[in-house]
């Protein structure tokens, strides 16, 4: 019997459209002889839709029309089964669209990649491909991530976190930043990806502009020094807490000092969405980014970065596939971990192909890791019988249980 795999994508995120590309691309490579693949689109209001056309990239040029011919569903747990059920329900007939064995979220950004969606799916009892709630949340929060990694001996740049409350006194905030850092600095939203809201500041005027931009997308921002002579290197990791391996390293080629959203997703993605994800230049997502693979680094530096990537992956308790981004200060040859992407664009399949790992094999391995974790979870005791509620009487008024 085939495994019923629900691939979730979209959601209330600034990276909504990129998630659509990544997920539909992956759907085209899932082995349909092993899996019954169920594309599940999440709108920007976090409504769920299924249907014959939900997994077709060309349909997303007219989303309202797509939803009009698709079926809105909700998740329902009934005993050990989890189903997608038509909503609102019909008075007559079967409202269960399908049961689901495993959830495969291919989502990016706040509200979906940050543990929120993973937690919801976990409460249903569904095995979830990729990182769990904690590693997803830590990976998305750049400040917490850096703190954990620093405590485990993994080099990261010094940084400070500021909030909307700090922003109310913008002159005071600027003074605090200038007392802690020399220009140039990088301002970035605390919990976003795809280079959204990130800006480099070389003086007070550009710092004010960067703060305005960062706080537009997040209630908290991160400030860190900018490396003047920078080389960016990315590396993917596949595995879990027991065993993990690193991919080939890549060197993104950006059109500006900071790799922008356009560099990642638009600049190299010319062409129309015809013929399905496998043949579509326009649906390649992060795979369309201009890059050097392998990266232009020494073998010693490659080994160092790949080891650091695996160490960070296991330190954060990750599972499945993540992409870890590094910065090399070319003036000192020092390497710093910049951030981790717990669900990377295009699932970083292009970093595994040079090592002989095909995209369908990568997806198989991610699902196998999830089934392994599910078997382990069933060995853990999460509840036990107790008589603690017998004879309990709660007092009225404000005394509560103390009455």
C-alpha cells in the first residue's frame, strides 16, 4: 500500500510564493510508485485547499480562479487516523477527501517554517518531514540560534537584538547601535529569510533607512557588523541526531553587496512555467540562483565548512535537509556561520547532485528519516494513568484550588 504524503505549501508568510515554487518542484520528483502525493495549498489566510490543479505551477498565476475549482478542507483526527475533510461539509455523502499518513511541509518563513505549522501537525499525531518544533523555532530566530551555536563553540558574529519598544526612541536606538558597532553594520529582521528586510548601513542616514525597513517586516531586528571583504558559502546537511552528512559547497554570485531576493529567485529564473516543474526554468526557485558549484575555496576550507555545517545541524537538533549559510572574512580568512534554513528553497537538491544524490533519492531519504523518528516516538511514554483527579473539589470565588 502506498504511503499517503500530504505536501503542504504557501501559508501566511512573506515567502509564500517561493514556497509554492519549492513544493511543486518537489512534488514533480516524488516517486508515485511509493507515495500517494496530496498537494495541500495554504492560502495567505492559512486556509487549506486540495484539488486536481493544486499541484500545477501554471495555475498560480490566477489563484482566485484556482481556489474556485478546488476544495477547501480542514484537518480532522479520528482515533489513529488523520483526514482532510471538506469544509463546509455537505449534508449528504462522504466529506472525507483523503486520509493522510505523513505531512511534508515545504514552507518558508514566519508562521510556517518557524515551528508553528510543525506544532499544529504534531498535535494531530502526524509524522512531519524535517525539523521538529524546537529546532524549527530556534533556527528561525536568528538571535537564539546564534546564542546556542556560540555556546557550543561554533563561530558567529557578535550581534544585538532590538524591538519595536526600542524603536520608539529611534535617536536613542541609533546611539546605542553606534556605541556597540562600527560602521558598516547589517540590519535584518529577526525571523525572516530570502533576504527580505535586510539592509547594509554605512552611516547614520542609511542606518535610519535600514531600521525603518527591518521593523516594517518584524517586531524584532538583529544588528551585527558587516564584513567588508566578504565571500558567502552555502552548504546543505542531510540526516538527524544520530547521523548527518554535508553536501557540496556553493558560492552564490550576487549583484550587490548583499544577496537579494531578486538574486535568489528572479535574476536567473527567466522563462515561462510550461511543461511541469522538471523542465521549467521559471519554477526552479533557489536552483535558478547564479552560483559556483563547487565553491571557489581551498580543500581545507571546504572540509572546515562542511564539518561546521554538520556540527551546527546536530547541535540544533535538526532533521531532514537544511541549508547552512557561511561568511568568510577574506581579510582574516575567518569563517562565521550566518544562518540556517531548516526548509531551504528547492530543498537544496542542487547541492546534492554533485555528490551523486538525485532529487528523488533526497526526498526518499527525508521521508525515511521521518518514519524512523515516528517509530522512535512510539517507544516513548507520554502519559500514564493516575487517580489525582479523584476527590478533587475546587473552591469557588478567587480562592480556586487553594479553597
